[in-house]
């Protein structure tokens, strides 16, 4: 089994807004299933007044939900922090 922070993968997706899209690229820790980095790019904006507001929302979601509270079946239904604790 790999240890966390040894292998990463990347993906890109988009967030559909009312009048456009924000594309989000992520770097994911392949073992811990936690996002280690993000980058956003606007196509059109709607409910967010600027790309900075969209980036702030993505950053908050990544840290508050995806990396801390989301359970993952690949981690034995643990959250990424709980899974990573076993390696410390």
C-alpha cells in the first residue's frame, strides 16, 4: 500500500453557473484521496461577481467539505484526515 503524499493524479471539471462555467483543475493525493491543489478559470460569470469570488467558494468547499468531512469508500469509509492519521 502506498503512503499518503507519494503519488498524485490530476483531474479537471467544471462548475455550471447560471450563465457560464468555472473550470476547476485539481491535484489529488492518490492514496489519501485529498485535494492538494486547485486552479480555477472563468468562462462566463453569473452569481459570482468575479473569478476571485468563485475561487474563494472552491477553496472553502475543498477545505471545509472535500478534504475534511467527505467519507471515501476507497479509504474504508474514513475521511482523508482520519485515514492520514494512521501514517503519522
